[in-house]
C-alpha cells in the first residue's frame, strides 16, 4: 500500500533518534539511578543501529514528511564518532538537524559537530548552583562545564542555543529567576519544562509540578513578558518575549496543558524500535525488517502504517490507571 504525506491522519514532522547505549549522566528523566545502577547490563554493540542504518531510515522518514531530526540519548555525544552520523544525516536535503546534550562534552566537540553539519543544540541545565544541579541529575561534573559548552556551541555557530530547565517543586524552583537572569540578553533561549513522570520509576504527582503559569508569573514580576506566536504548527513550547527586547523564554506545559492532539513527533530507539509516544508501553521493531532485506518501500509502508494507526493521548487521559502502566524509560527513546 502506498502512503503519502497527505494520507497521514496527523503530520509527521519530527523524528527523535536515540544514538547511544549508555550515558555518563543520570538525569531525573533519562537514566534514573534506581534503574541504571553500576551493574546495569547495557545493549551489545551488535544490537545497536549502525550509522548507515540510521541514515537509511532517516531518508525514509524524510520521504514521509519529516522536517526535523533531533539526536538524543541518554547522552548522544558519548557515541563514538557521532560526528560521522551527523555528516551523513546533514547530506539529506531539507532536514533541520539538531542534538540534545547534557553539555559535559560539548566544549570539546562543538566545533567538530558544527563542521559535520549540525545546525543547533539544546542543552539540559536544571540549576546554576552545583549542589542543586548534581542533586537533580546525579552527575559528577560542575555547572561550569555545561556553561563552557554553551559558550563553545555559540562560538561554533550552533545558534540559537536552547537551554532546557526541568522544574521540580522542592528541588530547584528557587533557580527559576537566577536562570532567567543568567540567560536573558544572551541570545540563547531558556525553556522551562514542567516536571512529569517519564518511565516506570516516576509517579504522576502534581505536588512535584511547578506549573507553566506559575513560572511565567514569577519571571514576569521582575521582567515583564508578552506572549509570542509559535514558530510553527505543533510547537510544544509556548513562547514569551521580554517586553524590553531582552530576548525570549519558552515554557513547556507538558502536565497542565497536554499537547497530544498536535503532536507531530515519532521516536526511534538506539536498537531500532519505533515509538509513537514518550509514554509508550511498547515499540515497533524496525531493525528486523531493516536487516532482513526489506526494501525502502516496505519500510516506508511499515512506518506510515504505525503512524497512521497511532492513538496515543497519555497526557490527556492520565489517571491512576495510566500511571500504573509500565512505560519505556526515556534513555531508550530520547526526549
């Protein structure tokens, strides 16, 4: 059966690819230490999609309408020679190629990534003070390393740099204003994300959530804000501009204002499973047909069939029942 973009029930525009089997960074979302302890058995190298396989699938996704590819993890920069994958993907016409990183290796690699064809980076940074940052993410590197990586990315032309701050009540809400002050006027785009449950290790607890509305009001009391139009249909971040021209922030209200109906994202795990939702309970195997001799048309039909049949609305229908469902850890499918 032939599938074209106009036949897909909802546009497919954003592909997120997890490219690493392990990570040197355990964030509250990606790799919680309750699961990924020192004795955790990671994937065998043969189980991971190779760069050529990822690139072949990316071309198929591009043919179905994907306009943006984001490389994620875990931490994508720990994947050996990841710049070679970036070079292959950047040769696909019409793709906006980006990467999300914890920043620990970004200072060293920013120029190489830009030279390979990467367009922009998004950096995770949940606080400016080391103790809070390390408590949020269980890391052994300081905030200064992340800030140096952001500077290096900007110098390499990976702009605008987006800085993602997950806000969790009782952990780092006191850092909202210091983060706004630090990045205001820099040209970087600071984005605040409501804390939510991702994977089966976290519970859906509203008392952990600082709402997008509260975040905007807190910043607006010091730096007046005004709403800005979205950059494109389906953009998950609500944009706000500083009224004095000091730049913009974004807020992602993933809990209080679910955006399932407008979602245009699909996710490919490091071992080749396709997920239509961040809260998916199962994936669709692409590695087996990919390595079993399926041609591009067959793979395209498989992807389009998965996307057309999707009915994911987890964030809209969440309840005590859905919270108990086993979900996939973000380290497998990225953000």
